[in-house]
């Protein structure tokens, strides 16, 4: 029997999830009650065709996009890409269960570790994200919040023996950050603002320092631990959300303008801004602090509504950065960052699947609790 966590269709729970998340205390203490998620047992998934294999997850991160799905904050646009019931979990390091020959000729033996790439560039059924018919094989073979999952050989990325699981499970957010930085086209010496210092924002800072000649890199961080890590990863200056506009004004010598209603904005500002938090407030901050003609990159999953008038009025370029069609070198660069960056402790805690309520609470409150990434360890029975 295969055991795992299943996101299911429930209008009442989805409504409760959105209502609870919007409350003054957020999700604290209520994720397990409201989330349309359940621990289930199924028969082992059936391999749908040639090139597909079964893998056993060793670690599966609880990403921002996973949380957006579970809490009902994700756009209806994206729900069409996910059939329900569905097993979440896109950040996965796993063991293959049988020998498999990859497209490049490398041979994996049973028990070899792999990162399961949720956005591969090739392989039948793996590149378009279409919804399948089987509950455990929806989308790209289901997710990693399970004891067993399906993956196409085009999704399998061998993990070097020297790379621990706690670093390998971060390859996906690192690859997303590398791709977002590629899309940003940051020029030498340009000023950059990263709004948000969770996993997406911190990985973006690492990618900026590794793969661009950016000038000053500023980060908007809500919590002290996030600010500490942002500086360790290469940020020159860190602002709290309330002081972001004033901080960018000082750093860039811009002029602050305060309209009769709504938030202040700058005449001038940074050359490139990343919304790495995926909230209306974070995108609004990015739009209001980027100079005319500058570039704003959506590196987090967008949620909420925002006034796009600054985009129109200031001729900003808004760039999406979902990792479909990314350059072939992105994963290699992500693996290099996973091996060499100061990532110890980024995966702050792991939970068995049976303790999913505690895990979700921890992940939803991670920033306030001084954590970056929480993960499931599906190999632990209880």
C-alpha cells in the first residue's frame, strides 16, 4: 500500500482556508482544521507507459506554491493545471526503485538518489503539465508528499554522493531562482531589490551573486532570522516591509511621492525588483520602488490583487519566471549552488507524513519562527 497526503476538492474547506488565512492571527493553530488535505492509503501507482518509473521520496519540501494550493490562495488559473485529488510536493529528493537509463545514456541503479525535476525540458507527458486521470498520477506523476510517486526518466537528476539530502531538496527552489535571475537580465552595476526573504528570496540573492554583476542588492525581510540570512547570502542592505520605500529612496537617491490615497512611490528607484513573496503587498512594493523603464520579475507564485497603475505610468517591464522552458544549464547551476552555498540549517525541521498538521503549521509560520524550509520525511513511519 502507498501512503501519502492528498489534496481533495472541498468547497467548504477551501472557503474556510481562505477565511482563516485572511484573519488577524493568520493560520496559527488552524491549518489542520481548515486545509482540504488528508492522509490516505492507496494501491501502488500504476506506471502509465514507457519511460515512467516509481521512486521513493526521501525528503519533500513544503514550498510556497504547495502552501498556496493547500490554503486556497492560488489563482483559479493554476487550479486548472491540477486535477483533484492530487498529491502535493514539488521539491523532492528520492530513490529510484529500479535500474533506469536516462536520455543522456547514464544508468541509475536501484537505490540511487535523484532530484525529481517538476519542470523538465523533455520527455513525453512531462513538459506540458496536463492533468491525467489517475489520482496518484495527476500532472507530472503526483507529488512528493507520499511514500511512492511516479516520475518520468526525463525528470530524474542524479544526486552526487557528496550532496546531503537536506541540500539536494533545495535544488528546485535554487533552479527557480537561477531561472528568475536569467529572466531579469541584470546589468553590471545595476541596483536590485528582492522583496521577500523566504526560500525564494534567499535563493534569488544567492543566484544574483553567483550569476550576475549586480551592484547593490537590497532585500525586504520581515523577520530577524531572514534578515540575517539575507546578509549572509550576499545582500548589501536589508529593509523591513514598512521601511522599504524609504530605504530604497535613501539607497538610490530617489524622490518620494505620497498620493492622497494609497502607498507612497518613488521617482527613481532600483533598476530591477523581484517579487519573491507572491503577495499583493510585495508586488506593490516592487512596482512602487522600481525606476521608470525598469524591470519587475515575478519569482513567487502571485496571489492577491494589486494596483498596476505604476506598471503603466512608468513603463515598467513585468516578467514572469515560472520555470518552463528554462535554459539547460539552470539545473547544473542549481546543483552547484546546492553544493557550495552556505545552506546548512535552511531545512530547519522534518516531519513524518502522519504529522502533516504540525508540519503545515510550522511551514506557514516559518518566518516568524526563524525557519526557512520545512520538509516531510516520508521514510519515517510515524
